[in-house]
């Protein structure tokens, strides 16, 4: 396996997680977590009415709480599915044990982070869960940074 491919994929995951974190900042700033407190549906539908209703459309991504919450959900679920896929893709390869341990750390951090996010949403953003969700984002980011750095400096086995 080409370690450079894994390094590139870990960089893409890092970028996606950073974008997801920024979208989480918009959720917090607009108090968008208080609007639809159901999961997986937003109310009774998968995509809430009013998503991307502002004109021009891109303002919705920055100023409309419904769209901001939808975007964060979409980015978070995409992130965790790709993290799980990356883990299963990478874990079966002949990699050093430290790399495999970092893969487990990233997988665990990603799953816990999504669990915290869903719990925070369902419970209407209690402060302790909101703060834990923000801390979880930093842990996930840090674990991905560690993995990416490790992959960049790993020689093929």
C-alpha cells in the first residue's frame, strides 16, 4: 500500500473535520441547535422546509439557522462515515502498530463526537453537553492531526 495515499486521505479528512467545526461555530452562534431537536429527521422531514431559502442562496449557509443546522448535520454525518470507511480501509493494511492505534483513536473520537452532537441536539443544548461537544471536536481534530503527522513520517513496511 502506498503510504502517500493514506496521507492524502487523512489530509482530506482533516479538511472536512475543520469545515465541520466551522459549521458548528455557526450553529452555536446562531443558536441553531435549538430549532430542530430531533434526529435523524428535522421535524417530520429529512430536509427541513426553508433550507436555502434566502436570496442569494449562499447567505442561507451563513445567516439562516435552519440551513446552518442542516449543513452541520450533513457535514458531521459525512465526516463520521468517511472516518469509519477510512478506518476499515486502512486497518486491514500492513501498518505499524502505532499507526493502527492512531486509527482506532480517530475512529473512537469520531463516533463519540457524533454521539455527543446528537445528544446535545436531542436534549436542547445543555451547557455541559455543548461544551463537551466543542471539546470533542478539538479531540477529534487533534487525533486526526496526530495521525496525519504520523503517516507523513512513516516509512512503508
